[in-house]
C-alpha cells in the first residue's frame, strides 16, 4: 500500500509536469501568433502604400489597371490575415487562461517570441541517461512494480496461519501440535479456525498477484522505452533546428533585399509590377515561416524538458 501511495504521488508530479509544459507551449503559441499578427499588420501598411503608388502611376498612364488590381490583392490578403491572426491571438489567450485557471494580467502576457527564444535554455550538454530514472511516469511505474511484487508475497503468506510456535514454557504449543491433527488439506489452528492450503481462493489470489506483477513489469518497461524515445525524438529535432533557422533567416534577408530592389526598379519604370509583387509575396511568406520555425524551436526545448522529466537534475 505504501508503494501504491508513492506511485500515486509520482502520478501527481507527472500531471504537474504536463500542465507546466502545456502552459509554456500555449504561452509560446500566443507569442508566435502575436508576431504573425504584427507581420500581417505591416503587410497591410506596405500594401496600402503600394496601392496608393500604383494608382498614382495609373492615373498618369504609366501602368495598367492590372497592376492596380495586383496591388490590391496584396492589400486584401494582408487584411484577411490580420483578422485571422487577431482571432487566433484571442483564442490563444483564452486557452492560456484556461490552463492558468483564471484571468491573466496583460503585464504577464508575452510581448513576442524574441524574449522566449533567449529565455528558454537548451538542455545541458553531457546529460546522463540516469536522469530519466527520475521521470515521474518511470518512478510511478517503478513503485507500482514494487507494490505488485509485494502483493505476491502477501498472497503467498495467506497460505500460512499465524500462530505461536512455542508455549510459555518453551515447548511446542498446542496450536503448532494441532496443525497436523486434521485432514491433509486443512490446517486447523483452533477448533473454530481453519485455513485451506491447496486450491481455493488463496491460489487464485496468488495467480492474480503474479499476473499483476507481470503487468507492472511490462508497464515499467514501456515507461522506460517511452522516456528514451521521447528524448531521442526531441534531440533529433534539436540537431537540425539551428541550421534550419539560420537558413530561414538568410532567406528572409534575401527576400527583403529582392523586394527592396524590385520595388525601386518598378518605381523607376525599369521592371514590371509583377516582379515586385512576387518579391513582396515571397518576403511575406518567408517572414511567416521564420516565426513558425522559431515557435517550433521553443516548443522543442519545452518538450525536451518534459521528456527528461527531472526538475532536480537540470
């Protein structure tokens, strides 16, 4: 019973880990959607400027009506995205407040992903796998296994009566002597107490306890295998995310330069508006992907801490 109590205590700790990780992930998701909303708002601002310029050029006969229509598509897409991300930000806050169990003050909300990106550390280098022995689900399964094996001992003990082996003067007690006075299938500790030693409920209880121990052992093995798999999956992502983010940052920089040059060439009448349009859309998509990738990075670090599952060893 004590092992079962310790197992339930570890189960409660596992639940706390899950809530902390889920809350941290929800916090990061809110920050990412706020960043996406800011990018969409910037896209609307840029689109309005593009539409204004294109209409001005159209009025003096320098561009066609299709250029004006193309510029309006950029503006319309930005406005639609603003509304979409505004909804997502509101929903993210509702989800966060549900996890927190109450209203969250505005001062506690994230300002963006940048602070989280630097605030959530990577797991330490050279971390031993022995830390997984402290994972709450592994500890819980271990206590359940110990308790199940103890139950086998208790079921076996039920076959043996508790008596006094010696009398007050140190010789065999009447209870000990009387054990062998009845049928071979019954131990009689007294005229009113008998205990079967073959078959019956005791053997069934012993078989049940052994089956429960086998189940507990399988559960413990599964908990250990799950721990290694979750950490391995998290570290596999960790090994590529930095290079992917660097490549994405290069893409954003290149897209911004391309859009700047294409816009300038369009205003000078060198290139068509289509070139500037493609460059602007490419930049917008690259910025969105960069934010999503940063969220993936932060969420990966959070999930790794949950997978390791030891708040005392990190």
